[in-house]
C-alpha cells in the first residue's frame, strides 16, 4: 500500500514538474531573468486558492473547468506562452522562410507593436512583448506563412497566434517597477511579473476581429485618452491581468500590507482600462462628415487649435446624442492554419 | 509542582516567541531599509521608564504619521502628468502610480501597527478620494482605505464619502477581498 502511494506521489510530482517546465528559454536569456521566471512559475504552481466567488470569476474568464489552482493557471499560461526570448533577440532577422498561405476570417488592417514599453532617461527598455502574435498578424497581412528562427537549433512555423513567443527585457525586472524594491525574487514581485505574463498570454488568443485581443483607444476624460491602452471588451488582457492578480494577492500570506497596497493600485489601474460602455455617434450625414473632418484634420493643413476644436465638437455631439454600447466578451478561440 | 513547571515553560515559550518576533521584524525592516518598527502600543508595553518617555515616543510616532500622510499627499499623480506620456509608457502601470502606492502602502502599514492613529488619516484619505485631478486608481485606493476604516468615521468623513463619484466607488470595489 505504502509503495503504491509513493508511486502515485512520484507520478503526480513528475506531472507537476513537467507542467512547470513546459516553458522553454532562449539560450541567450540572462541567467538572472531565467531564475526569476522559474521562481515565479514555481510560486504560481504552489499557490493555493480558496474556491470562492473570486475563483469562480477566474475560472469563467480563463475557461478553466473544475477548481482554480496554481497548476491549472500554469497550464493556461503554458498553452499561450511557450518560448521566452531575450531583449537581444534579433526580431528583424528572425524570419528564415515564408510561402503563400491562405488565412481564415478577417484580415487585420494594421499591425501594432504589441505591448512593449520603452522608458526614458536610460531606464530600461522592454518589459514584455508577445512577439509570436505580432509575427502571426504580420504573416496574415501579407498572406504568407512565416518560419522563424527562435534559437540556434530551433525554428518554428508561425501557424497560430498561440505560437507563444514572448520577449522579455530588463524593464520587467527593473527596481523602479518592483513591488519589493531591493530583492528581485519575492512573492510580491512574482505576483507583479506573473500578472504581466497573464496579460501578454491573452494576446495569444482570438480569431477574426478578436485576433490577439488588440487594445483600443482610451476614451475621452480617461488618463490615457487617445492611447491604445484600454480594452473595449470584458475578457481582454487587462481583465485577464487584474483577475489573476486579485486572486494571487488574496492568497499571498507572505506579502506585507505595504506590498499589497502597491499590487492593489496595479489591479485598479488595469480595471480602470476596461471599457464597460462607450458612446458612438449616430449615423447621419452630418456626423459622418464630422468624423471625416476629424480624421483628416492634420492632413488638411489645419492648425492644432482648429483640430482640437473639431475634436471637442465631436466629443460633445457623442455626449449629447451618442448611442450607448455595452461591451461584451470576445471569442477567445485561437486561429490556426 | 506540575503547574509550576507548566508556568515556567509557558514563560520561556513566550520569551522565545518575543525574541523570534523581534528578530523577524528587525530583518524585514532592514531589508526594506526602514527605521525600526514603531507602534505606540508595543512601545508602551516594552517601556519600563517614566510616563514622560512614553509621551515623547508617542509624539514621535504621531509626527511620523504626519510625515507619511504628507508624503502620500505629495505623491498623488494627476491627469496632467499623464498627458505627455508615450503609448509605451502607459501600456503597463505608470511609475507615478507605483510610486504613489508605495507611499500609500507605507502609511497603511504604519496605521496597521498604530490603529489609534487611523482617525488622523481620514481627512487625507477623503481629500484624496475627492481630488478631481488625481488618477482614478489612486482615488479608488484611498476610497478603499476609507471603507476599511469605516468604524472610525466622523460626521465629516460620512459627508465626504457621500460626495465620492460612483465611478470611483465602483473601481474601489475591484479590490474588495484583497485584505
């Protein structure tokens, strides 16, 4: 009986180890960054969550059946983030082959650099970028299948946004962004870094119009007004990030009150970017003309003051006559060819 | 006899736990770079000296509370500060929010150790929650604190709280349950 139990335990341990080690690392990833990644994933793997209303909210959002645990969340991450490349990874020369490929669904009209962060004054650089999704969109726009070189002996065909190539940089580990400033690997810092990984992982989802869950412009009167730093849906990267963080903060017994307060501000910042309702202009000839004028204002050689006056006029019209749209969940199923 | 041994054992255990507890806080505060922990009740209990000493320490801790409140107040980021940020800079939580919440965190931790000083912090939290040009996450964080300190509210706090916009109240709800 004892040996049977031991056998079962060993199998379970092997299973959980293989899950935590499913993410692969580029050979040039700095050792301290890899160590932090392993620390964070182990922290998540060993996390235990109460099965309450918050866990229920998480399982609905993440599509997890059964209990929400560190392991199930890790599995969710592993399906979306598979290979970690360093900041020095040669993004521009990564494509080693390509051939014509037809894609299903809509074609995206523009790419955007997904989720990088560049800071000023010598502060670091990249935090995290889902480059896999960006390559998929790039290929789709050109109707090409792309083969990229990940590492010395590793090449992959980008056949889905779920390719899961994540680029990380010094910004993720930068002291100024840490929760516990002086020590890199603490539970609070792990929660903060993991939340970014959850955010980026959501960019591996979606198809057609929901492909990669691209961000939307923040609405008027928002702190980040006009910048693509908000989500016009209820299951995008910012919701994914705040939900995971909330669950982890609740279960963090090692976090101090001061650390939790910073993490709470982080949750609130993400929550504040989720647009629940927005107004659109009624579709009349007058409003269509106004939209056009605003969009082409710069090109028509008008002054900044004239352009802002037009923009204000449009905002006022939206406020007085706009139609309220309630946002909803988008389809998370990933495209594949 | 048995009772005596049990009593001595209990005293030794208590002393041991107090030593370990002290060591833990010393280490934690050392790595965070803080000065030694200050709590009115802990200091009052540990002192054997005169009432005057206790009063001096009390005033020192009250002064620290005022300093922490003032630092938190000065750190509150505004909409204006976000105007010239690039898309990349606001993609994840901007450092102004992190720095401000660091100050708010120091205050929250200080108040957790000195709950008798909570009433002194309420006017600050109320003005922060009502500050129109402050960023929503910080206003919501101050609102959350007001809700946590509800039993210390005065008439003025109640009145201030009633003026907090619905959007900020709804946002503050997002961190319910993170205690």
